[in-house]
C-alpha cells in the first residue's frame, strides 16, 4: 500500500437517454482515461447506463436486457486494469425492477446493490418503476451463464488489504433518516460511493454539501458523490453534475454545478481507519450479514496529495477562526481568574511571540471581566542574552495596552546563584541557561503571591512537543493559555490581533513578528543581535508543526510523514533536511514526555493537545527506537 491513500473519482460521462450502447462506450472511455490518471475507485451516476430520466421506458425488457449486456462489456473493459468501478443500471429480479449500483473490477461483476429508499415527491416518483431493496440477498444470473450477488449488504475490498472496504448507496439513500451507508460504515466500509441523480434547484447544492459533510464526519468515512450531469436534463428537471468527495467532514474536491468536470481526489483511508480506532463512539457491527466482493483495485503508486505546510493555520476564514481562538483563550483565562479570585495576572513579557500572545489574551480577559488593565502586571526580566530590540518591543507593547510594567534585571541575582552553586559564569551550558529561566519563573511566582494574582504561562504547543522549555522554569505557571497553540498558529494569531487593534500596537507586534525566535539565554553577538536562534538548534517550527499534526492528528508513520513533507515543502527543504529534523522531532518528543506529564492547566484550542489529563497519555520512559529506526531507513 502507498501509505493508505486511495484515488477516487466521480464522473458523469456524456450520455444519450435510452442509448445504452452509446452510454457504455462513453463509460469505457472514462474508465481508460481514469486508469491512466491512477484512479482506483470510479463512480458513475445513478442509472447512468440508460439514463435516469427514461421514465416508463424502464419497464421495457429491451432496455433492461441491453443494460445487462453492456454491463458485461464494461466489466470486460476492466480486466487488465486495477480499478473498482460503480455503474448505475435497472435490474430485473423476481418479477420486480430494482435501481442498482453494479460494482465491477478485474473483468467481473462483483455484485449488484439495490436502492433502499425510493423518493415519491417533487419530480421523482420512483415507486412507479422500482421496488425497494429486499431484506435478503442471493446469487443471481445475469447473461451467458454469468452470476453475481444481489444484496443491499455488500462490501468490496482489495483481496490484499481486506480492511480497505468500499460500499455503495444510491441518491435518496443519503437523504433518508436511516441511510444504508451508516450500517455499511459500521461493518467496515471506509469509502462510501453514492450514485446519484439529484436535480438542481436553488439551495440544493448547499444542502447536498451539508448532508455529505455531516455523513462523512459522523461515520468517519470518505463520501464520493457522483451526480447526474447536464445530459440528463429533460422536461421539468435540470441536472448539474455536482460531484463531491468528502473525507471525515472535509471537502477534498467539488465539481461545481454545470462545470462538466469530474471530481478526483486521494483519500487517506489509513487516517480514517486510525480515527475509528481512536474515537470510541464509532460503533462497529459484525459482518455476518454482508457479502464481501474481493478484487484487486489498489495500486502501489505513491500518493501525490499535497497537504498544507501549516495544517494548524486555517486556509480560509482566517479572521473568524482567529477571533474564535482568541475568545476561547480569553474566556478560559477569565474563568480561572474569577475562580481563583485573582486580583492580578502576572505575565513575563520578553518581546517574543509567545509572551506577546499570552499578554494580548490577558488584555482581552480583563476587558471581559471589566477589570482595569493596570491589574495586569507585565514583567520584563532582562538577562545575559536580552537584546535592546526585544526589551524595547516588550516595554512598548506593555505600555501601549496600559498594563502595569515592572522591570526586574536578573543578571546580578543569577550571578550570585552561580557563585552559590559553584558554576563558572563563562561556561554557557544548560545550567547557565536554565538558571535564568528558573529564576524568571520564581520572580513571576513571587510577584503573583505579593499581588494576590496568578502567573499566566506563555509556552506554546510546539515547545511542549519538543520539550523546548526549562523544567520548572518557563515550563510552569498557574494557567497556560498557549499550551495547545502551535508556533505557526501563534504567529497567525499575533498578526490578526495586531491588525484588529491597529495603531501603535500593530507596529509593535509587526516588530515582534519580524524578530528571530529565541529564548535569549546566551549572550548576544558583537553587534548586539540575537545569537541563540531556536530554529537553528531544534529545526524549523513549520516542519515540526507539520510532523506533529500528522503524527498525532492523523496517526501517520514516519515514512508517510516524510513523503508528505517532501511533497508539501518541495522547493523549500531537501529530503535530507526533512529527514534530519524528523529524527530530531521523534527523539525530542519521546525524551521530553516527563515535562508534559506535569504541565499546568491550559485551555484546549484544537483537535491536537498534549495535556496528560485528557488528550495525550504516554509514559515518560517510552522508547523512540521503532520510530527512529523507520526514519533511518528513509
């Protein structure tokens, strides 16, 4: 398997109503075209072999016999390719006519799935022609001695990877309160195809999206919706070919109404299966009632799907999402302040990104509580590595928000501490750095005690993942507002809040955004600029956030993450660079769990959090060996 991806396509070929042979030939052309594009699952619309709008012609045996004959021709066209194809056609069985989805692959008709729910409203009167799916399935004869299975309960899987299952339902089945695909998903189908002939009316596209999105989300599946195209438009109905492909509530691709194009996307089935393991509200049901149609349709081609370089940062609706996140942070902090009857909020403001965001959240919280901002005690604590640039940014930001400003120079106190413990002040090691971080935390805690307040933590999710924080230093606070906000999102939020506030604050925050990320625990260079640059030491945060998202949120393996990162960051980072920092990510993530196991309370923002109380439970002594060995083999 190619990291668990399946390429799916929904297509509405040109058709002529009632001209079954013509329609079949067009389908075969699309199958060949899709095969060249690497498609593994191809879905055609409802009754597309003859045309959904055939009306009473559906009662003609001439039409239904032709559909069976051409279905076998279509099946034969799949003999030398790896592809699972779904074709819509009418099928006569037991003296009744059924609206079916036929699954074909490897030259065979694997099965016929009859439609369960028949609409009888608007322009649709399907019970005039069809019977609903019977309760029980059975083996049926097609033509020329060919047999297949006829059942509403069928799963189709690759015989080499039986856990990668596909199921089908037809149009109205999605609209019904008891959609068959719910049962299919519970039986193991990770991909649901819907062969549809949904006429276009004002507002229907939006509702179609709502249904497919919700259905794929609650059933933790992919939903491939193949809609009838404009060639079906006759009499009082118009059809638009509005194809959709959703994955767990996320739209991967839409062929917009009347665009005349196909929808094609790579579905991360491995991610869906991982979600089902993780989400215990997903209910599995036994497969005893199901017929399993096996074939070979999965290829070994590497996926080409490109994920966002910044998966934690919204690609659309940035303003709405940023406002929501900041409101969540501010309301959570306001609640903690109220519960603790805190008279002040004490924050160490360094002139860097994280402390800027925490400070801005505190300002919002105090405004919510209608408490004067001067009860926010913002403390700058210049040390051996503090530059004039960051100190100036910190002071300007605090003053612009009308907070109470305190400056506590820690250099002399830390120098005394070095003498107390016998440390050489010219030895720039972990002791040199951590002593400053812990002293700063002590200063903040004592100011909070003195003022009857709480210390607001500034560290972010990315730092927690990498353990880039000093244990019982900046690692500790009384409430951490940024604890589930990754570094890439911190940047986005600070930029948003700067634009929202405007004026002098926006210019100050722009300067903060333009400053190198650094803990400033080592002396500046000769020019007085930051010498200790975090991303030179632990690696680019955009890479680490990418790794973190795909590791925790999507359950991806090191090899899969490496491949996806090469696609996402093509032209920016070479493969060896990506591999180097991926090894660093796993090594640090595993070795630094002890810090996360005693992290302070903090508001959960997104679907990825490392809190040991709810989201991430991992022993501090877990070994990274398996993951690092996989990285080494890349």
